C-alpha cells in the first residue's frame, strides 16, 4: 500500500509538472504572438496611416472626428491623381529605369565576378580593391561631376541619363565575387577542356548556380533604381523622362486636396517595390547569407 501511495503521489507530481510546463509553453507562445503583433503594428503604422489618409475625402482632412479613421472612405483619390498628373508615364519611366538598371547591374556583376574569380591577370587584386573603395565615396560627392559629364554629352532629359551612371554596382560585384569563392575552379577547367567558351560558361553553368545571389542582387538593384530621387531631379525637366518619385513630389501643394492626392500617389508608387520585395525576399536572404556558413 505504501508503494502504491508513493507511485500515485509521484504520478500526480509529474502530471502537475507536465501541466505547468504545457501552460508555460502556451503562455510563452501567446506572449510572443502578442509581442509580434504589437511590433508589427508599430512598424506598419506609418503605412497604415498613409492608406487611411489616401482613402479619406479632402473635406475630412482637418476634421477632428476623423483624424485616423475616415468617416466616408473613397477611392476617388486614386483615380483623380492620374487625371491631375501623368502618373502613368512616371510609373512607366520608373519601371524602364529600374528594370534596365537591374539587368545591367546583374550582367556587369556576373562578368566582373567571373573575371576576378577565374581569370588570373596582373593587378586583379588592386583593381578589385579599387572597385570596393568606391563604396566609401558618397554619391553626393560625385553627382556634380556626373551631371557636367552627361550634360556635355547632351543626354539630359532622357531615359538613358537615368540608367547610364548606374550600369555597375560595386556592392553587387563584391557580392557576386564572394559567392564564387566557393565555386570549384575545377569545373571551369573541365569546361575549358571540353571546349566551352567563357561566355557560354558564364550563362549556362555559372548563372544557374548563382540564382540565390542573383535574386538578392535583383531585388536590391530594382529597389535602388525605383527609389532614385536626387539624380532624376537634377537631370530631368520634362514629363517624358521624369520618374514617379519626382512626379509625386510635384503634387504637393498647400491645399488639402493635393495632400490626399499626393498620399494616394505614394501608395500607388509603393506597389511595384512591395511586390518585388515580397517575391524576392527569400532569394534576398539566401543570397546575402550564401557562403557565410561553410560545411
């Protein structure tokens, strides 16, 4: 009887410990979820507030009863912004610029990464270090010289002038070169022995193996090309070459209608960059962590 009582007491203690452990785990999970929701609301509040303002009629902008939530939400602001300014042309120009910059930066980074990894030539380390050193030079320090250069070429007020200075990226060259450090050199030698040309090796063998890195480069290049502001503001003066970031800033005025229209234009301009980021976020993380862990 004593043994049965001891066993029964031990079982009850274990059950209490198990229940306490299960309750603690559930409490920790709920606390983590609540904390994540609070942090998400804190981080997303500016975006949520912008969306609420974009669907707010201009008459309610200074209404104290609808400071946050509009009383009569409407989507007319998203339609009116296209009639007031050629926003469609601005978006098209930004898409052309961002896509071109992305493709050219990926192409130049692939070629440079291949040269620094597989082609042994005199001064390669010095040239590589020189390219990396340009990352420490702020863009504002060379923007005047770039402007004078493209002005001398007669390229102002064109799409080309928005693409030409950003054909190559030192950071993307670094990213591509580092990703190729774990690439076996024997594969390149075997391909050369089989008569494979360098261009074919780059696009048929090397490129598929660098998809995560190229995905990360594509996301960063597209977002940087889409969000350019200072350079387009300096070199474009007409709607045929003006990008969406500059076009939206021109919607700003003192009246309430232009304010809600500008916010609506901002929301519209954010859609492509958000879509690109959501689609390429996994590849972006894989590309940035490629080669970080060796095993």
